[in-house]
C-alpha cells in the first residue's frame, strides 16, 4: 500500500485510517511491532509530529500500545481488530449504497449487478 493523501481531510486522520487498514489486513500482524515514528513519517513523507499525533489516537482507541523502551505494538485483542474491520467495512458499504442510490438503483438492481460482476470475475 502506498501512502497517498487527499486535500479534503486532515493528514493525521488519513494516517489513522491507513494504519487501521494495514492492521486489519494483516500487514501489521497482531502483537507485531510497528516501525518507529520517524520511520513511518519518512515512509509517508509527513512530519514526525503528524505521525505521532495519529499514533497517539490509535493508542487512545486501543488498537496499538506502547512499551517504554521497546516501541509500539499492535494489540493482541482480536475483538478490537474485528470491531474496527466491521466499522470500516460498514462505512464502505454505506458509501457504496449511497452512490448506487444516487444513480437511481434500488436493492434489486444492486444485487443483480453484484452477481453479474462476480460471475464475470470467476
């Protein structure tokens, strides 16, 4: 995954979402150590203070935790990770349904398109 930022949202909130996606996808495994703030900031091409702010918020929600001399680690609580995965998936689904609705499609139309698309990709 490549770091890319949009202009319509603060960078630190985009960093939070990006790291959440990396965690729920397994890129950063449960219990695994995160790269340092400086390494992440360099990779994302952002100020270390911006990265620090994002990581602090991820700590506040319990997705990561700090050990003083060892760095930051991903939670080992699968419930937290599953809750975040479900929350993100729900947000994408809502956005998708709103977009389809604005195009005049109803549930039946959407399901037919999904089935056709799935068949085409088999």
